[in-house]
């Protein structure tokens, strides 16, 4: 627990506890490959800066359709379209 009180006019740090500390933090998602010989790069089609915005948007749409389709047939079709776009 942090001591009561604080400095400056920001208002942070006036109250003890983890809430005051969390207010100063910025959360960030981070992923890492488990095995050293496996490399999972971001496909160039969606890597920043996106050169071909239209193709990058379609690619991202098909990834979402592949992962979240209601039927297996829709997932297969999205996977095929994804393969065509990545070439």
C-alpha cells in the first residue's frame, strides 16, 4: 500500500492502494513465440505502413471471417479467399 498524500496538481497518488498505481499505467498486449525456431511475422499485407489499403482491409476481413464464421463451410471459403489474397 502506498502512503497517503501526493505531490503536484495531478491528483494522482492522493489515495493509497493499487488503484492509484494502476491509474498511472498504460496496459499493452504483448505476444511472444514459445519456441526459438518458430517465427510468426506479421504478414506484409497488414504490416505498418499498409501500402495497399484495399487489399489489407479485405485480408483482415477474411481473417475475421475464417476465425468467427458460424459454419465450417464459411470458414473454409474464407480460408480459400485468404489464400488468394496473400499471394
